[in-house]
C-alpha cells in the first residue's frame, strides 16, 4: 500500500508523499505511524484510526494516548496501560 511513502501533519490536515508531490489526505490527526501493519493515526480526542485503502480512515478505538505501527501495532491508553 504505502511502502515508500512519508506522512506529515499540519495544523489542519494529513498529507502524504510517495516520491512525488505532497498529496492532502482526509482527516485531522495529531500523530501518524506507518509500518508493515499499515498506517495508523491518533486525533486530539484520543481516537485511533487505521487508513484503509488510500482515502478512508476506520475508527479503531477511543481513550488512547499513543499508537505505533511496525511489525505489530502498539498503543498506550490514557490510563497508561499498554496494548499490542
């Protein structure tokens, strides 16, 4: 899907570059992580999303502080418990 892509955040949008011009992505996030398990994001309200395809974010849960995608997806809840 996005094996050779870089994601970045602005104050109002998510964008992606795949060795070409930057492309605005849907959504508003405070954190994006990309790995072999896909592109995952976290918004200011602590909601985690997974990017499905190239333009649709699927709601994956609430009450999170952090998410990281690699060979596994790891997350930290707002009460500091860790999940994978």
